[in-house]
C-alpha cells in the first residue's frame, strides 16, 4: 500500500464489515482515534487516519487490512461506511489527466513513510498497555484457518453451568467437538461464533469472540475438542435489561447441536513454553477462560515432570458461588498454583478487587518479576486494566524500580498481555 500513487489519489483505509467481528481491538489500538463504530460497523475516518498501521497487526481477523483507491477529495464518508454490508468494489478512477485530478484535490491525509510506520509492525511493543509479541518460547499459533466465507461446524458435546444455580451469574462451560476437521489451537487463543438469525436491519448477525478455556491437546486430552466459558448477558453495560444475542444462544445450546465457528485468533496472548517459566494470571469472571487453559496445560505437563515453574492466580468475582470453576480450582494442589480470590460482593466481607490483592502480595510478585522467566496475563473486564496497571506500578516501585522501565521491558520481551472486553 506504500507504492507511489498519482497525485490526487488516495489508498483509503477501510474495514471489511463482512469479516469484522466487532472486537474493538482496532479502536483501542489506534493512537490518534481515527477508528470509531456504531451498532453496525467499525469505520476509519479518512480525515484522521495517517496510515501508521498500528491497528493492523492486532486485528484478529485481518478485516482491518483493506485499502481502496479513491480520489483524495472524495473518500468514503463515515456515514457511507456505517451503512455498508460489504466493502464496495474498487471504483475505476476518472480518465482525467493526473494534473486535472490533482487540481480537484483537497489535502490528502499524509501517508506515513516506511521508517515512521508504527513499531508494532516490526514486532516491537505497541503503544498499548500490553506487548504485541508473544513470549520467546511460545509455540507458533495457527490463525484464521476458518473465515466467514468458510466457517467450520462444531458439535456441542457438553454444556453445563459453572456458577451456583441460584445466583445471577449464569456462566457455562461449553465443549465443542470438531470431529475430523483440523482445528489446532493454543492456550490464550480465541474463536468466534456466528449466532443464527439476522439483526433488526435484516443482516446476518456478526460473529462474537470467545476465549478458549482448554489446553492445546483438547478439553479431553487427545480429543479434537475445545471448551469455552460463556456468560449469559442479560443486561447492557448500563444494567438495563438486554438479552445478548450470542451468549444466550450459546448458553441454551444442547448436546449434539451444531455451531458455526471461525478462527482461531490470537498470536500474542500465548503462554511461554519453557519448563521453568512462571505465570502470573489476573482475571475477572469469564476472563478466567485462558487462565484455565494455561493452568491445565501446566498441570498436564507437570504430571510428566515437564513443568517446574510457578503459577500465581488473581481471580475476581462477585462471590465464591459466582466464581466460575470454583470447586475444581480449589482442588488444585497448593504447591502447584498460588490462588488469590478477590470477592466484591460477599456478604460480611469487604469489597476486594484483583488489584487490591496484587498490592497485598507485592513481595511475592516482585520475587517472580525479578526473573525474566515470568509472564503476566490479564483477562476479563476492560475496567480492570487501569487498576491492574496502577497496582503493578505500586508493586514494582515498592522495590525502588521505575515502573516505566519495567513496563517497557515486559512489553519488549512479550511478557505482559491484556485481553479485556
Ligand atoms: P450482544 O447482543 O452483542 O449485546 C447485548 C447488549 O449487551 C448490548 O447492549 C451490549 O452493549 C451489552 N454487552 C455486550 N457484551 C457484554 C458483556 N460482556 N457484558 C455486559 N454487557 C454486554 N465473553 C464470554 O462470555 N466469554 C469469553 O471467554 C469471552 N471472550 C472474549 C474475548 C474477546 C477478545 C472479546 C473481544 C470478547 C469476549 N467475550 C467473551 C465477549 C463476547 O464476545 C460477547 O461480546 C458477549 O458474549 C456478548 O455478546 P452477545 O451477543 O450476547 O451480546
Ligand atoms: P463488582 O461487584 O464491583 O461488579 P462480573 O461478575 O460483572 O463479570 O464482574 C467480575 C468481578 O469483577 C466482580 O467482582 C466485579 O465487581 C469486578 N470488577 C468490576 N469492575 C472492576 C474493576 N474496575 N477492576 C477490577 N474488578 C472489577
């Protein structure tokens, strides 16, 4: 896309609405707020976008990486992009001499030169809070094996509730089997699922993303299956009643139902593969899914004496009864995983968030962070990101270290990862 263009012509950066899974990663990553969305589509404002490419590598589907040639003074407007169901075909440009085209031109957004392109393109840390590269020993992931044009069908082989029945939080453990179809995944990756049906505009629902909760060799070892941890959404973010389309579809699935799946996604939020790596996991609610996957991977490796690292888990939920997988989690050996539960609505107990526990356990976290074999993963509510960063800053500065330096090093070494939604 950096090939020279005639004057007055622009490669407009656009998002393919058919492929986009509306995960918000691009909007979060864009350092200059050129990306926005409505209830239909994610769109790029041509008057702001400077083609820095920061948003391109983190996009799980590649839908962000579309460039159409347009007249620089007539880029597609936000309103046009909001209304699209598919990208328009490339339009032939008018057969005017270049000078005439240039004469019509208002100022085009600058195209960023190669040397000024965003460093995340080169595998260096992004400007975001987490690393844009995986740890050095991570296994190589497969991504985008199945797309919206060729989704794969999986069969539901299990669906049970992992929170107490009489609580508000209906969180399900759902096991999907892929039969003989290849679907290789790694811990930390996610998939997306198409709910059946169409939205209020008659468009097929877009796919929703879910973290994989099982390790690479399957929910049941050596089976071609995987599990998800799905929370039934019954209110919107303002706590008004709203039935989430995909979460309700998934939570109501019965054994032998089939679902349409795309993915896998994710090439940075991946666990280290060296036997003496330490993993600090920080999560709330369904953010426990990738932590379950990593923990189970380590547990299986440990049985073969192939894992000797330390695991430290900080897990936030309203109450014990609303904490997914509470029973199995508490049965894990204490010398295998150091579990810290932050309960916010337990009767008779003070409200605690994961970041409070990080500060309480500062000395032990610092000891782990002294080693460059330690990686940190944060997953769950978007709202916890800032709090967790502040808590890590306080942990590190308690040892007289400068958080900006430690933070930069963690990112550069692919040792700090966020997946929040
Ligand atoms: P929608 O029909 O899309 O939305 C219904 C209403 O609820 C809307 O008003 C919307 O604003 C609001 N809403 C949407 N999502 C939520 C929410 N999470 N909490 C409260 N209100 C909401 N979800 C899981 O359950 N488990 C996972 O492991 C998981 N992993 C994810 C990983 C990534 C990278 C991302 C981006 C998201 C993940 N999600 C996960 C969230 C999931 O993709 C859906 O957004 C969620 O299930 C809601 O979809 P829905 O179709 O049910 O709701
Ligand atoms: P709260 O009781 O304040 O909602 P949920 O059940 O909604 O998925 O939330 C999981 C846990 O995350 C709850 O204990 C919730 O507490 C907590 N939580 C909410 N906001 C934050 C935040 N900003 N930082 C950390 N934890 C949070």
